[in-house]
C-alpha cells in the first residue's frame, strides 16, 4: 500500500509530503495506482521547479522506488504558485485514494 503524508504548518500551508510503499494493484508495469501517484508527484515537483521557479529539497529511492520525500520549508510557503500546485497534488492523491482505497492511504499532519 502507498502511504502518502501531506505536511502542513499551523496556517494550513503545505510544507512537504512523503510517499512510501508500493500499491501492488497490478503487475509490474501495469499498476495504474502506482502510475497515477507517480505522475502526480513528478508533475508537481516539475511544476514547482519550472513554473514557480523554486527548488524544493527532494529525496527518492531511485534503485528500489517506493520513496519520495519533498520538503518546502526552506521556500517561501506563501508563494501562491507553490501552494496551488501542492493543493492540486493533494486533491489528485485524494481522488486516487477515493477510488482505490485498498492501495493508497492519504493522511495530513500539522507540524
């Protein structure tokens, strides 16, 4: 199961996210839940870098997959492009989870 954690500050601004695990909803290369989450995450990071012109701290396990951590705490969290992209990412994850609850769990945590 994919575990998605969205981190927010006390003002409800998104400060980061962490994705761990594997969906295992289909055979390797045909796992639509994994593909959906991957596309959402990579597109969001690319948008933050190329549209908002910001450089988040990103960690991933390139060898095994199943881990992506993005930290935005060193960026201007009030940047509207940043927050719009992150809220869109969160909506997308929640839509995937609503349709495939056996394969992904999305939670939020204030920190």
